[in-house]
C-alpha cells in the first residue's frame, strides 16, 4: 500500500482549523531530550502498536539523517521505504510535519508538487512524517510511518507520540 492519495481535509472543520491543529500538535509534542535509546524506544512503541492493530506500515525513526529504527510489517514494500525517505526530506527542509507542509500548499491554492520547486522523486509532502523536536534545541530528527492513507499515517504517529511523551519515555 502506498501514500499516493491526494491531500484532503478528512477531519471536521475548515482548512485553516486543520492547519491550526497540525501546528498545535508540533508545538505540543516536544521531547525533553532525544537520544539513540529514546529513538529505539519510540520505534519499538510504534512497531508494537502497529502490530497490535494489524497495520500494514513501515516505521522509521531518525536522528538527523541517520535511520536509528526501521521496520517493515507484512503488506508493505520497498515503495513504503521510498515514501518515508521523501517525507523525511520534507520534514528536514521545512521543520514541520510532512502533512502540514502539504496542506499549507493546498490551502494556498496549489500543491507541493507544483509550487515547491523541489524534485518530487526526492520530496513528498504527504502525511506520515513528524518532526522530532527537543525543547531549547529545535528539530533533531523525524519519526514516521508509511502504508495507510496520508491522514491515517499522520494520525497514527501523533497518537503514539502522545502516549510515548505522556509516559515520560523521553526523560
């Protein structure tokens, strides 16, 4: 399964409220610190929850450009790895979730592919990759999944991040 569905606002509310919610998620889901062990624990949490739900996703956690955690579940393919790489480049370049970047272009009346001037074989502003932000430092990596429709990829990452941070796994 791939993430090539067109961007949509499947959540209730206006386009602006979706963008506001996406920005709020990024402001709220911030780590106190982010070590290699934290990245591995986060990846394990994503993987365990995806397996529990029976989701056909590939999971990745990165510190900078380094893939610290990467796992592919049944129903995925090499295409999902490529989607993750492309979405991670968007997070690295914009410092925002790949979903938020894509929605920002859409709300402005265009698409990322049309207006970003970036090579779409290398960049994809589709939901599923979220910035790893550390308090007082900024964006230090990215966490993401690929395999579901983009809004679902994004929502899954956010749900697991909320639980992970609520339980203090970043201390």
